[in-house]
C-alpha cells in the first residue's frame, strides 16, 4: 500500500482573494504530489513501513532506517503538513475560534489577539522555509505555539498538530511576493476554526 495525494476539500479558487487559484493548484498538485511520490520511493527499501498511516510513521520516526530517515522526515512531513493545511482552511471561514479550542487558546495566551501575535511572530522569525504551528501537547494537556523548519512535523515530537501556517515561499509568493507579513495577516480570513476545534477535542480525548 502506498501513500496517495488527497483531494482538496474545495475548488482551487475557493480561498480567493486570500489565496489565489494558481497557488492552490501548484501547491497541492505539484508540491504535495512530489512529497507523496518521494515518500513512496523512499519506502521501497523498507516496505514494512509503507503499511503505516502517516501519523504512526512520523511518531515512530526513530525506528525508520538511517538510510531513508531524512527522506521520510522531509517528504512524510511534507505530506502530513499539507494534508492538514488544506483541512484547516475553508471558504467563508475566518473570524475567531469557538468551542473548546477557544477556551484553550485563551488559557494559554491570554486572549485571541495575543495568540495571533505569537503565531505571526513565529511565522516571521522562521528563517527560510518552515511552518508556524498551534499544537496540543499531551504531556502538559495544553496548547502550544511553536515554529518548525522545513517540513519537520510536530508529530515527531509527540505533539498533535491543530493549526499550521505554511511559510514556505511557494505558499504565498505568486500573490504576496516577499511580503510574508501581509500573507500571514490575510491568512486568518480562511482559517476553518470548526475543524481546528474538532482536532483539539479529538486530541484532548486521546
């Protein structure tokens, strides 16, 4: 069994004007497809890992053979990160979080404004390529904001990703060029808080 490219839950142009159709098509059909293809290729030499789901594969990354581990981190992480990214965005979304995740964010950061500031700061200070994350930490039972380079997945650290902001240049350069801050500010208008709350509730319940 091999990993496959997920279908987007909406049309390429559904997130306009925040994210343009050309970026969505290239991002999902070219970039993520490359991660999926390269992950499958890397696992040809270790077929026993190909039957795992992507979360289990990344959670158990230290058991992956040394010869392919970095390829799995890069491409498996890229696959997992993007699969989540599409789900936590939606047309006619944005606004402020509701439900249990809203309470968790307020408890961890003080309020939603401070939370957004933290996510933005992580996004802007991630040198080069990477992601700004909100994760659930099972050890502390709290939500945590962090940044990770490249396609490194928080799953490898035992965290449960809830919300991820892709700050690789391919995620925003066609529309925003070098204005990463403008992209980050605009991105909140497409965040699917219903999905984020579902992920938080599932993580909290184990």
